[in-house]
C-alpha cells in the first residue's frame, strides 16, 4: 500500500531508485552493500572548510585541506557555499517572512547549516497571519555537508524548500500526534522506487522498522525532497531522532527525541499538506526563499554564494 496517498500501490516499477539512505554513519558502516555509491557529490558544501567568520572586524577564512571547494554538474560550475556569514550572536541568518509558500502553510521547519555537519533548527507556526517561533534546537546533518546537487548515496543533505509528509516511527504515538502516524514494524519499507513508505517487505529500500534503526527512527517525518522519485537523486531524507551515534548522518537531519516529538505535535495539529521545510547553509537563504515547487521537487539550480 502507498501509505502517503492511502491508495493501493500498482505494479512495482522496473527502474529502481538508488537509495540515499539517511541512517547515521555508525549504522551505515554496517551496511557496506548500500554504501558502494558514496562519494563527495557535486555541489556539496563542506561548511567547516568554507566557513567565514568575523573577529575584531577582520574576516578570517577557515580552511580544510587548504582549499575551497568548487563543484560542477552538467557543465555549470557551482561554487561551494561559505556558511556563517550573516550570523550575529547566534541569531538566525534568514527572514522567515521572505519564504514564498502556499497559503495553507501553517508550520515551517528551518534547518540552518552552521559548521561541519552541525545545524540549528527553528520551528515556526503561522498565527494570526504571522510566523511565530515555537522551537529552537541544535542538530546535525549529512557527513559530506549540504548540497543543491545531491546524488544518491553521497551523504549530503539537500538544499531547498519542500512540503513535509509521512509521519511515522518505531515508537508508539503520543497524544496529539498526527492521526495518520504509522508505528512501523519489520513489514514496512521506505521504497527506493517512488520514494515512499509501503507495508511490503518484498520491496527494495530501507527497512525502517528494523532493529538497526532503533533510537534513530523513534519519530520520523519525511522532508519532502524528491517527491517524484527522480532516479539517482536519493530517497528517504528524513527529520528524525538522534540515536546512539551523534555527529553526522547519511543525509537526514537528526535532533533530540523530545524536540522531535514537539515537531510531530505541531504537524499533528494541522495535518498533511501544511508543514514545510527549508534547508540551507547560513547566509544563503536568500537563494531559496522563492524556490518551493521548482526543479521537479529537487533542490534549486544555480550558483550559491553567501549574502554580504
């Protein structure tokens, strides 16, 4: 069954979408058969290597391996993004009112890359026509940074603005969780083909109810990246709980379980189709404010440069 739409899934497509697993690195290292494609994907942003800070009025560039990164895809050169440029005393580097979203948007989860694989996560609720911050926490994302040219298996987190969907988890739902929250077991798979949750263990994909995901997948919401299942662009890019391993993931965003529960409660307050996500390195959000619904549900195209 296609649990995103509630309709019985048709015959399985012949083409298989190569998995962009979001499992944290500790578990991924035990899954070598699913890591064969991992590489430093084009367009990836290594924030630790490229972060530009200001100290005593003088900008200092932090270097990793002594060089900035430049990526290219389809003949278009893309410059890796420096993060941290527009931050001031821990303040967010974006204007939440600048995001162009559907009128029904009620919740916005903003992931702001800071250093390395670290990020800040902000959650806003639309109240009386205004965005009100309801939550702020820290977390971490892809081992290889954040990218607008993600390739399946490259361990990057996608840049962009998406509609979140499919609340599920291995833990039982709390009061106020979405009415369509699914407590998964070993029969559930996040399909590579179609990028969706199905209760069919014969499908190829992440066995999201398996013991290897315990702790990480207690509560999960899909970010909404690649909703059309474009081949080789990755699937299963989630917002989920921290597990035993902390520091980076294979592409998802991980936060503390109690904070993840708060996000799930806000999702449940409004239901499907009203919760959105925005992900970018600090100082580059101006490049994605108007990107929702573009590029077939993938990351926006173009060169990313931090705002000055």
